[in-house]
C-alpha cells in the first residue's frame, strides 16, 4: 500500500507535512550535509528584519527538565543578506523555502517583506513572526494583542507578494482563537501554532536569571501539550484553517498527535538541536505509523481527533 504523504496549506501543496521550524535549521544551507532539506515538506528560514540585528547577550540557551529555554533575540544579518546569500544556498539543495520576517515596528515588517519581492518565485510562503518572546525593547510581542497582530499582518499582506502568508502566534495569550481570527481577517492564509512560551530559568546560588536577557522562550517536550491544545482550539474555532502545528514534536507519534489535533503540517524545531537529522527521522516514523494503522493519506489525519469517551471516563 503506497502512502500519500502530500498535505495542503491552503493553496500550497507540500510533498509531506514535516516542516523545519524557523530558527532551528540554520539561516541557509548549514545543515544540508547532515539532513537533506529537499526531502522535507519545507524549511522555514530564521526570521530576518530589514536590518542586521545582534540579538541578546549570552548566555542564550539553557536546557531545562523537559525542554530548552532560549533568549536568542532574533540575531540575523538582515533580509538583504539572507536573500542574496542564504536563500540561494538553501535553494541549491532543493529545499522548498518559507521565508520569515520580523521587525520592531509594523513598518519594519512591511519593509522586510518588500525585500522579498524579487525572489518570491524562489519561496513557497512567507511566515510573519509576531510572537518572539525575546525582544524586550517592545515590551511584549505583537502577537499578545489582536489589533497589533492584525496591523502587522495587514501591512505585510499589502506588500502583495503573491505567496501564501503564514502568521506565527504565541501560546501566552488568553484568547488565541480570537487573535487567530483577527490575523486571518487581516490577510493570513495559514497559521503557525505556536512559538515558544515565555519562561524564566534561575541560578539560585547567584540569585540571578541564568539567561543574559533575563527571561526566554520554552520549547521542547514541555511545550507539546500546550501546542496541541492551541492547535485544537484554533482548528475548532476556524474550521478548515491551515495550521502548521509546532511545539515539542520529537517523534513521528508526536507528529501524528499534532495532525489529529487539527494541524495540516507539523513544525519540528528543538528536536533538530538535539539531533540534526530529526526532521527526516520524524518523517520516517510518521510514515511507519500510517502503514501500521492502515492510513493511506496523511492528510486524512488532520483534525481526526475523536471526542473523549465520557462513559468510560466519567
Ligand atoms: C529568538 O531568536 O529569540 C527565537 C525566535 C522566536 O522565538 O521567534
């Protein structure tokens, strides 16, 4: 029995649902020798602003019990450098590339997106990263506020790049379906759910935060149940919305869970830090799970979660 691994994110068809999450697969072709990006559904690039940005002071990474807390702060050489240097390198490896843009202001997002105008034929989508928790200058991510999220998405949509727009949202909000709805109304074609959750790691001996920036964002296994809940709630509130479910996916089984919750594709991030080839292993495990369970189309798993059996579990 041949498994059909194709999935759709709106108008975008991917050969399989495994997508490298932004910031975890290098800026360009760094991981190419270890993990063939052409075999992945897509690779999301590290978010770039229309300017170079140094990011936060070290230390920036701290493993915790069930995950990793990072405070990288969106270090990057800027969108122009990415377009001329990193994108061609990634494309040369046959990757389907999702660009990613961030900014301090709404205008920054629009300016960063505009720099992609000459290379849209080399992209399969653009992700709008409004949810990085590591930018202290702004006070809070745009994604914590529905109106601010909508303003950014509208500004990027107005650039009219002719590629699908994904918007990456934060789990640290009271009404994620509401914010997702505003992003969709403003022009988002799909959602990436979720970015890291705000977190703090403390060195008790020093009585100080461990990370140079103070707080950071939690990813890895501890984030998975939160991400599943976020995907589930948004998928129920907005039936049919394409979602890249991201957060703590370390195995093919985790990917299956993310699809069942309502995702159409699955982002893999922290797993790649642990094991550079994790994305391909997860794809293989997902394929094997489908074979074992008589699933002939990966897409049929999306949103196929059953209701709890309340008679057995009163
Ligand atoms: C970072 O660079 O701080 C992580 C990226 C993100 O959380 O969006």
